[in-house]
């Protein structure tokens, strides 16, 4: 019965495991073995978390900055061996991406966001949408890091770029999109006022991302960070400067939990 795992039937979610037992596609002993498997693999320079999907609902992500292409390639190999089909690599610079390709790793590289994706961006599995808005065009790289992160984890993303407060009519013309979002990510530098505006117009959580875009007194994004932390709009939370990944990840968690609660309330499968 252990051969069951050698076909392409990888169960990486407790809910999926329990569902398989209920449908008699998996025995109780097989399910217990799956849950008892070693939660990480030690390859010397890294300990790869193989149980993160079970605990958090999303698989481990590779932070590319500071790692050699050879290290990244080895981590990817272990993840693929454990049937993680879609792998997100953040903060991957051009030269490292080129070297990774030379090592034979297949992936799609998004230069603007400095993100690589092994496998394909899946079709959205959660209803509702995450709206990502930027104050200006210069904020788009951080916004794209957030957008791609959310998409890799199964969310539908709408992009609303260059709608900063210097031309407030631009964001007001999209009020329907703002009011129908499950989560909004506001990405802005300078004085970071976009988050407060969106927080005041919407009825959903707003995740503010301060960027390092701005003139000297913006202090590399600190002024936007402080402004967002002091937002007078309720329901605004703030991640670190230029942390598009963190915002996309958090937005995805919120949207996933909204869907889980909707399924519970409707009596759907859980």
C-alpha cells in the first residue's frame, strides 16, 4: 500500500488527507504515515520545510537573495522530489536567474518583480479577488511581487496601477472594483497616502506596502511607512518597506479563509 504514494497523488493538506480517508482512497495507516513523515529535509546548507503546506496552507517559498544559484537549484530539486509542482523564488536577480537556467532549471522569470516561478501559475481556486493598487508607476515592481505571490497561491488578482492621490479622480473612477474586493493591497511611496484613501473607500482589509520610492526626505520609504502606520482609516495593516511578497502572502491567507468560512456557512465540503 505504500506504493500508493509513488503515483502522482501527493497529499499536502490535512483536509485532503482526511477527505481521501473518507472516500476510501487512503487507508488510516497510510494517512498516519503521511502525517508522521519527517517534516523537513536537511541538505546541509538548508533545512527544507516539507510540512509547511499542512501547517500554513501554502508551501515553502525560496528567498533568492543571498543564495547561490547552485544552492537554489538544490533546494528546487528537493521540492520537486517531494511533489511541490509550483515553486516561488523571490528576490532573484538577473545574473542569478541566468546562471540558474544554465544549471538546467526550468522556470519563468519575471524581471520587473525579480520573481521566478517553477511550474505554472495555477488557475484561481478561491472565489473573490485581491485588488492591488499603486500610487505610481515606480511602485509597480513591488506590486508585481505581491500580485505574483498571491496568484501562485491560487488567488484571482486585479491590478490597478498609477492611481495615486496626486490625481484622486483616477482611483475614484474604480470605486466598483474597490468596493467588491475581498482584500486590497495599497502600494505607495512618497507620503504613502494611498492606503488611507483606499481604507476610507472600502469595506475590506487593506494591506499597506510602503515603498522606497521618493525624494531625499522620504528616507528610503520610512516616511511612507510612518504615514501608513498612522493611517486614520480603520482596517489598514502595514508590512515592511518594499515587502510585496509579505503583502501578497497575507492577502492570500485572508482570501483563503474567507472562502473556507463561506464553505462552512453554505454547508460545502471542508
